[in-house]
């Protein structure tokens, strides 16, 4: 039996009440189940601050990457071109998707600890009129940086292009006014800030842009338009849906509302994040991203300056005491990551920092001997 909490950006620690929803079995053809799907779709529109007149929601089986691949391979046509804005592993994953699907693309790369420049995007759009779509990540969990999607979306819309945002680890934890920003497709996942469990992704789509994508898809299973066309009728998924995950997600949305909605959850995440950074700094551990661009989802820290430091030893020490942090590093620098979303509160952050202090004290004692 697992007896530790997850300090990762998803899957994350869920409530017992969300877990209990998965004890019931549902038939995918059942009207009651289809109505749950329809309710989820309506509630996601509310969370995005958009209406059914202008936007719609498509639920897609699989992880968040399935959702991103569904959008990119369904809405960028053979005679169109995608500009990918990347400053981390998940922006780079979009490049892999484009390559595998043989989609024409251009790439604007930034360093992992820097946010992409809207001015640079604007310049690239002016210099290459063949670009029709722009895609970028909002919360890049490679580093924990929160990218400025508002300024990029502004230049993208001014140029008359389609804006795609991977908000996998931010939607529900950071308030995003999708319509006001002019985002055409925004993608997230059931097991992130809404605090459900893995099993499907969801895409909030500009209705007109989605209609224009009909016939462009390069995949049967990931065809965004066809998935929507079936789901729009009565809530039926085209192929077998993750029923237990859907039930858990419906409960998770209910609990998000009970907490006070996205503003309240965002505050809890930010409070967790800032407390963690402050306590780690007191121990001499520095954050990889400056506070100006640090998001509330996950924080990357530099390794402590001790010659005998072992990340694996630290990871196991923390796990044995009740918490699992993100294993491994993805930056060029020696770093480790700690997530603070899910059912994580101030008491968890304080307890975690006590565990760190105990580990560093043992490390120093070991070095001295």
C-alpha cells in the first residue's frame, strides 16, 4: 500500500472522495454516463470564461500528450505551417509531434530559464507569412517557469494566426481567460490542477476554428473534429472512454468549486510554492527560476553545494518519510524538482522542509566523520 504523498506536477495526490468515485462501474453507452460527460464539458467552458456560442470542449482518451498531438495533427493542414515556441522539454515534444506527422513547422527556442519574447514571435510571423498556427506551453514543468501567453497571443491574433496553448499543468491552477486572450485551442489533462486521475485530456476549442479543421486530421483515433462531432450529439465518446477517470474528474470539478474555484486553488498553490522557495533558500538551496517568472505548479532547485550530495539518496530519504518528489533532472544544470499541486497544504510543505533539514544535517555529519 502506497503511504506517501506526491509532490509532482501530475499525477498528483487526490482526495479520498475523488478516489471513491472510481468504485462504481459505468457503461459507455448509458445515458446517465453520457450526461456526466456533457456536464463536464459545460463546466470546463465556465472555468475557461467562455460560452457555448463561441467555444466547445472535446475530451480525448489518453495522457496530456495525446491531447496535444490530437490538436497539432488535426488542425494544421498539409498546406499550412506551425510555429512552435519552446523553452523546455514539453515545447520540444511538440517538435517531435510535428516531425512524426510530417507537419511543416518553424521553431523559436529559448533557454530553459527564460520566457519567450512576444516581439520575437511577431518578427518571425512577419518574416514568414506561410506560418498559420502558433503553439506554446504555458506552465513549462521542465523548469517551473510560467510563460507569458497573453503577450504572445496578442501578437498572434494581431497577425490573424491560430493560437494553440498547452496549459497541461496550469489550467485549473492559474486563471486563464481563454476567449479574452484569443486562444483558439487550449489543452489540459484530467490529472493536473483540477485534481482528477490520469486517463484523458481535454481541449477547449474555438468553435469556428474547430469546424475549419474538418478533414485535416492525420490520425483516426486522435481526430479532434470527429471526436467532437460524435460527442456533441449526446456525450458519447467515439471509442471506449476511461469511465472511472471520468467519474473521478466530475467529482474533482465539484471539489474545485467547493474550494472556491480557480482563484482559491491558485492562491493555495502560490502560497505552497512561495513558502517552499523561502524555506529552501533559508537552507541555502536556490531556485532555478527567478521569482518574476516562477509559476505556482512546480519549482526547480539547484543541487546543494556539497561534494558528497546524492540525489537518489535524498529522494529515497524523503520518500521513506512520506513524500515523493520529481525524480531526475531535465535541465542542463544539476537540478531537482518539487511539485506542490494536488491535495498539498502548508503543513505538507513545512513537513517536507523539516525532512530536507534532517537530510542535510545527516549529510554534513557524514562528511565531517
